C-alpha cells in the first residue's frame, strides 16, 4: 500500500503536536528513517508542504502575501495584519511582503482563497474599461 504525502504529514503532525523540541528532533530522525525504508524520501518536500498546511490550520495560523510597488512601512504592515486577522478569524497571521513595481501603487493582498486587488494598475484598467463603454 502506497502512503501519500498527506498521510505522512498527518501522521507526523499527530506524533509531534504535544512534544517538546528535543522529542521532536528524535521523531523527525525516526520519521526520515521510515521514509528511507519505504523508499519515499523523494516525497519529503511534498510532506513538508502538507505538514505546514496542517500545522497552520491546527494552530490558527494564516499565511498571507502582500504585494506592493515599494517597501511598506511598519504601520501599514500592522494595519494589514490586523485586517487579515479580523477578516479570517485567525489567531496569527504570517505576512509575506513582495515588491512588484509593475503594480505602480497600492497593494494586492492574498490570503486563504481571497485576492484583494487594490493596485493602481487595476484601478487604471477598470477606468479604461469604463471609458471604452
């Protein structure tokens, strides 16, 4: 029977969720031994991604991405973090910031299955569509 990356990740989460750091280290070593024995070491990256999803869901953590034309100051980051926390009901938000000069200004916020596009580029495209009508 083949074990999927998701099944491995769920099993790993169940084992480590109540352990301390030194115990987790032992569990991880044993886990990689099992992967090697099962010839599934190539699934390690997929397992890690699935584990991260499970961990974040169980811990009430949401990962979000904010794309802007330039580096945002801490005050704006905090406001965005609070907005995402309130909108999602998450206990914690991990906010990753990316710079994309092509959006010209404003921000694009991505979290869960949502994309909120408040970029200047999008606003200009909307204005162009309205003017063509």
